[in-house]
C-alpha cells in the first residue's frame, strides 16, 4: 500500500511540472515571435536580421512541433529515464540558441568528460534552457556566459555538475532566499516566474539539486548537481 501511495504522489507532482513546462515554453515562443514582429519594419533590409529571422522561425517551429508531439504522444506526462550524456544535451542547447540573443555575448564552454546520468533528456534540456536564457537576459548589454561540466563530491558521493554562470546584473540575498524558485515571481518585466520554478521541479524529479551564488552587479552562478550513473535513482 505504501508503494502505491508513493507512486501516486510522484505522478501528481510530475503532472504539475509538465503543465508548468508547456505553459512556460509556449509563453517563451510567443514572446520570441512578438519581438520579431516588432522589429520587422525597422530591420528587414538588414541581411543579419534576415538570417536571424530564419534562425528564429526554424527554431520556433521545431520547438512547437516537439511540444505538440511530446504532450500528444505522452498524455500522462511520464518521465522517461535513460542513461543520458549531459554534455550532448548542453551542446544541442548551445547550437539552438538564437543568433540575435548571443551575438553580443562572449560564450565560454568547458564540457569535460563526465559520467552518464539517469534522466529524461527532454525535461533536462528544458531545465538547462531556462537557466541559460535567464543568464542571457541578465546580461542585456553584453558580457560573459560560461557553461561548464565536471564531477564534484557531495556527501562522499560523486555528482555530475553543470555550472552556468553569467557576468550580469546579479540578485540580492533576499530574492535568492525567498523568491528565486517561487512560481509567478520574476525580476523580468514580462516574466511569468515559471522558468526556475519548473527547473527546480525537474531537477528534483531527477534526485538532484541546484546551488546558486549571486550578488547585485556581480553576476550569478547556477550549479545543477545530478547523481552519476551508479548513484542515480
């Protein structure tokens, strides 16, 4: 009986996470297309902007098709855990970033050899994407975004660490402690505040956790820690 109760609770939290993911993703896609339309008249003759249009439209269509297929084919929103390579997920994410968002940034990557983890690549991609996009938004005037992977020890067990850092505006201690992962709380003018909330839920479902360091004017560092293969749940 206890096992059935645990499974039921797990599924409820997962369905809430899945709903948050699709709401957040669709809202992001809507913002992207809206921003594109707002800049169309003034920049359409710019060859760089035209290429950016193609990149954004192709990427947006791909994401919409993925969202529709994922939630049409998988009505119960189950997490499908396989042995996955976080370096590959991050490489795919980096390749999919729109040119217009990254052209003023210095993007550093250091993807070292790491163990595989048990995880759902779709949800993990969403989690990393939320943090990377937040890092980009936190450096509107240009700066440095760093994405690294390594292995660290936590409580005598190896964890695969994904570190995403930016040199942006940073956050104060009160926001970090009380609001950072709260739903519908955001530092962005048009933000829904679901990105990091959803991200935390996804990482929790993978038996991981997130460590954050930040200070106003000094940027932010997010460390996502997940169990290495032999310790994965």
